[in-house]
């Protein structure tokens, strides 16, 4: 959730560290800071404002140096404040930044206080800084190897010492950390994008690795302290999001990029074949008899939608689990199940941990749907499909979600083909529909003026219900999540048939009910549920298909999507709900791209 950048060079690295922080802003943060080795001393600047404000502070102070670290923090231990912002110092000798959570920090804090260390923050990170200082005997690399043995939890650490200029040391356990290899200079970062443009030579550290960066040296030991060689890869990371152009926010821009993103995700798909997911896919798909989907948040809703598709078309049973819950309960493993993880970043801590747990139970067949080809998730799974949404800056996921759905529909067809449960004509029809998606989505985007009119009225509400049936129920869940994330309106979603089992008690004229109403086999049932809402004075806001015969009337507001899109209808209705959430938030004046308390990439449990 946080961002790390570190560097050791023969030039002033302040601009590199600041640019790295700017590129990591999309992850979400509530404070930021930088520390440098300057004139034989440690100096730092920290802020609870944006990176741009930190940059102004540094310009005014003239802070510069050849060795340093920088950080954006999303608060876990301790409120957002300057004292809690990273980097943390210990006795003017150690400077340290950290992503993750140290579970035994209370025990270590008490021990270090007993040794005379005074704590200036509420963070678990300051514990690591003081521990490193306590253990330090003149070699920072050896010291960090000793220190991490005392830590329980997840961490990515970057640290440097006043007494060892031109040296930065890092460690990784359960939180991403990469090395950037340069000419006479080296870098650390939590994301390759942070150092794109500075170097494209990247080393992905593995679990338990500790790395020593000097001007001409990059030395890595594994969790057992053994020297190891990690592959240096050429990674052409995005250097950041493009200009906003005519859009007011990145979220709006990314909503309107969805035709392109889905087109890119499907580029090169000339036919349905298991090999789209990897060379081993055909053999694995033939063997498996079920799927276990693991994901969090929006990706979890993508998995719920895929369950309807896979069970309907491929006739394979699917279990969808919230990744953060899965490994903490007793489950019944099936070695013939395909474990599918879904993650935008490929670094989602809960999903990675759930994947490892599933493998520990004997489920070795793994596949990931992911937007980052170099991520930990892709490296951990034997099969993968890389979506091509591009960098998504807005915290509330839009194009990442719809490209996940497109990839999952491809997976559905590939599984159905491998099991002999789909005809060539059906394959052809589905593929034709997928290729038409960019055009169909563009037609939904053209409804923006009508949705803006809704949002101006919708913005006055403080609560909302979302209803859907069948495969559109997960889309109602996603719509409610989008609304609450960025407008701060309390929103819940239910299968429409559940209204009578409790939620109907909440319906009044002050409780708008957003209804996803495609023309399908459940439409007449859904109309009955809508009548239940109207009978209680509720206001209905209905996204209907062009031919669903739902008429606007008093208390019933209807926007018609341009076409009925069958099995792929959830993708089109998603886009309409995204626009409603965006424009409602805009009308309420919230920080759309950086909603309060949220981070883009959740890399802590």
C-alpha cells in the first residue's frame, strides 16, 4: 500500500527519489518523506501533504545527497502525522523506511525501551530502525540480516547508515521490493514504475532476500544467508499516467479508456484455445474438475461473475473465496481443482497468502488473471493471462475490473472447449461478441449526460440500495462499492429476491434503489421486486436494456442501455454504474481519485 524508493549514486539523487514518489502516488498515501546522507549526516524532510508539497519543502531547504531513501505511507500503526511519517531515524545514525506490518512490534518496543531507546512515533517501523541501530557493529548488510530474524510479519525494508556512505540495504518478506541496476549506481523500489526512465534493468527479490547496494555492487543473500544470483530482467515499465487531457479526474479518464483497454486485452485472440493461458494449460484444463477463485474487493466481484459464466457455459463447479478469509478457516482441498487468483497489481498481500495456503494444501494447479506481467502473482502461478488495462491511477478500479471480466470470459470459453462442452459455432458467436465489446461500451459511455442528470439528484442521499439478479448481482455489488468508495454514500447490494428477507425494511423515499435490469430470464421476477420497492415509496433508478419494456413513471427513473448483450451484459452495466458513482462523487465534491482512508495497492494484511 505504501511506496519505497532508494538510491545510491555518484550524483544528486533527490530528483530521482521525488520523481519515484510521484509515480507511486496512485497507490494512495497519507504522508511522505525523504532522507539523505548529506555532509556526513542524516537529513530528512517529511510531510502529511502531497508529494508536491514535500518537493517545495526540499527546494526551500536545499536538501541533496548521493545516498538516500524515500517513502509514501498509508497509516496502519499510528495516525497520519509528521512524527509517524517515514523515514524513521535512530540516534542520528540509522535511516529506515518500511512497508508491511510487524506483528511482534509491541514486544520489541518494550525490549528496546528497556535498552534506553526513546520512541518518537506510534509506528511499528520505528521499532525496526532502533533494532538495527542496537545490533549495528559496523556492517549494515550483516546487521539487517540479523535484524530480520527478529521480525514477525510482512515487510519490505530500505535502510542506510550515517557511517557507511554510498550504501543502501534492503530486505523483503511478504511485501514487494525490486532492485534497479544502473551504471555505477543502484536503486531500490517497491514498484518498477518508480524508477522507470532511470533504469530498465530490474531484479525481483524473492521471499527472505536481503540485498546490499553499493555504487558498483549488488549482492543478495537468501533467507538462509546464502549468496544467490537473481535474474536481471529488462522491464519497460510505464513512466506514469498520461495527461488528463479533456478529463477532470483520472477515474473519468480510465472509465473512458475501457473500449481501448478491452480491445488491447483481447488483441491477438484469433480463436479460443487453452494455450492463451500458458503452454501447459491444455493438459491442466483437461485434468481439473473444479475451480477455486481467490480474490479481494473488486477482483472478488469479478470472480463471482465468472462463477455464473463458468458453471453455465463450461459446466465446471466453481467456488469463490474472499482471499483474506480463506486461509483462516478449515477448508476441504481438492488437488484436481484449478486455483485462480485475480489481482490488478499482482502484489495483493491477502491474495498472495491465500494462493500459498492453497498450494500448501496440495492444490498445485494455479492460474492468475493480472494486469502486471512482472508481478509476484504471475511469478507464483504456473498459468497466467495478462490483462492490458495499462496504469490505473484512480483508487477506485474501473478499467482493471472490466478487463478482468473480459479475461475471465475467455477463460470460461477455453475451459468449455477443453471439456468438449461448446460447439465451434458457439465459440465463434462468443468471440464475435467479445470483439464487439469496445463498440458496445462506447455506446454506454454516450449515456453520460443522462447519468449526470441522475447524479445531481442522487448526490443528496446518504444511503442507497443496489439490486441485481443472477450474474448481475455481483455487478450490483460492484456498483455499490464504487459509490461508497468515492462519494462516501453508504451503499449496499442484494440479490433482488432477498428484498423481502430484510432489506425492504430500509426502503423509504430517502433510500434510492439502483436496479440492474437486463432483459434476461429473470427480468419478470426483477420487475416484481421493483414493485415491492414502489409500494413502500422507494425511488427506483433502473439501468435497463433497450427492449426490457420498463417505463419511466413517478418514482421510476429509467436509462436504457443501447443493446442487450447476453452473457457479456455484466460488462456493459458495470460501465453505467461507474459513471453514476463518478458523477455523484463529483457533485458531492469529494477527492475522486484519492478517496479517504483507501490505497490503490493493498500490500499489507
